[in-house]
C-alpha cells in the first residue's frame, strides 16, 4: 500500500511518532479485513491526528489505553484547533482508534485491557458461565443475559470484597430485585428475578445452604397467555417478501435469511449459526443446532427456501474462507453474520413496507409460521416439533388465534338469545 494512495500527509505524520513502527501492521490489519481504500485513508488520518496529540502531550507508547483514547475523543476533539487537522466524523475516529488498540495489543506493544471487575467476581462469573453451559445447556445469549444481571447483583452485594454468601440476607435479595425492576415491564422484572434465582441455584449446586435466600426472590406476575400473538396476514407476508432487492448480493442474502424465518420459523440466532455443511441438498434437509439447548434437529427444506439459498450461494455469497452459510457483505469480511445483522435485515424490510419496525420484531415471523400451520390443520404437537419447543405448554398460546375452533367450543352467554 503506497503512501499516496492513502494520503501523503497522514502517512508522513506517523513517521516521527510513537506509532511509526505500528503503521504497516495497522494498514495490513485493515486490508486483511477487507476495508475499502477510502475507509483506510479516513482511519489513517484519525490515527495521525491521535499521534500528533500524543507527541504534544509527550505520552509514551506503553501509556496508550482505552482511557487515553476516551480523553482524546471527549476532551481534545471538541476544542481541537490542531493545524492542518483533517475533519473526520466522530464515528470514524472512534472506530480507527479501536482498531489501533487491537493492533498494538496483538503486537505486544501495549498492556492488555485492565480488568474492570475484582478478580473474585470475574472468577465467580466464569464459574457460573461454565455451570450454565455444561450443566444447564443454555445458549450463549441466555448465559450472557444471566451474567450481566448476576454481575450487578455481586457488585451490589460485595463490591471489591470477597464473595461470602453468609453475608447476604433475604432482605438484600428482595431489595436488589425490587430496586433493579423499578420502571421495567413485568416481563423484564421477571427476567431479573429469574437471573438472581439462577445464580442462587448455582450456589446451591456448589453446596451452599441458601434456602432462605431462594425464598426471598419475589415472583413477578407475568401472564404468558394474556396476549394474542401478533402475526402477518397473507397479503402482508407477500408484501414483506417482496421488500428485498434480490438483484444485489446483500439483498439475496437477506431474502434467503427471511425465507428461513418465514418458512421454517427459525430463530435469528439459529439463522446466524448455520454452516454450509448444515444444508443437505441430496436429502433436502436442514440441520439446526438449537440455540436454546444442546441438541441437533433435522428439518425438511421447502422448495422456495432451497431456491433462495441456491440463488444466494451462487450469485450473492462472496468468496470467503468462512464456512458460515451467511457472511458479512461489509468490512470486516470473512466473518459470519451475527443475530444483530439478521434482525437489522428484517427491520429494514419492515421499514420498506412502511410498517413501524420499532414495534415489530423478528419473532412476529415465527408466530406467523405457527398460525399458518394451525390454519392448515396441523396439531399443536406438529407445531411444537417444527418450532422445536421443549414443552407443549409453550405452543398452547397459539390456540388463542384459532378462532374457527374456538367458536366451536364457546358456550352461549347466559341469558342471550340463540
């Protein structure tokens, strides 16, 4: 990569700075992750500006860390009058310096990021995660949600002190859940109480006597059958599927992901986790590694879904060493999509339909699949098998949208005329 391709000024400003030796590694890192030339130029200009600030403050290379980057962005940039400063968007500067920290740490030039938590809490969260993974078999996203809440609980109870369950009183548990739940919806409050309960069960599994603490966790009234599931009509479903531009590579990818959600009722995490080897074209099946438990399911691959996948693999999927079925189409390349990418593709399609994407989630499509199956005569057991519910009780909510069958069993209102 020659200097004049990226901007001679930015390239040369790094020559006499503490970052001079890291310039080739930084540019090489961005190139290897597929960043466009103009993006690398913007990032390099931000790094050059940062290097000038380091020199003016006489800051050594080994002193660079997140706090220093935060000081540069929040204190220096708003009042910056550096000569010859190249104006860059704040998000460019933040991203550029985030990548710089990665490169400097990969080369061993700066210290690893400091632990923000006391070591006792870090070790406790790691043990909890292993328990939830190996014993409970919970998905990574579920474990992360529990860890986040338990982290707050442990900091609230112990701070930097040693973890001692004997120091926790039942009133402490109740106070934490009530205080943390203030202003939240009942479902969110229930999730907080559930996370505390999960942690206490983990301590009980480890041999602690915490029956009194378990009894102190409040039960939040969340009526799972209180609402009728939202769903798309047949017309809306057709409008949604037509909202993808299948003439572009990313449009083909997003359409294929949407078909998996619409035709098979997959969860977004399951779509993001799919590998090329999970599609058996000979047998016409799709292998699903369930996100909520450690099991593997085989589902029949519908014809329309298969055509969308073939169209994406042949004409949309970029050349990459990744074995993930769906990969990023923007830098950094060679990486699988995340559940957030799947959600974003669906919400953008909702927006193109003119629908309020803020109040319509991806689970709407899963509800629509179940309702269509029910309308076509499928039993609740069939729906539970396709949606991979571990309990038939989870599927029971769809009985509320089968108005034809409900009308057959409803009793006349007392005193009304038939």
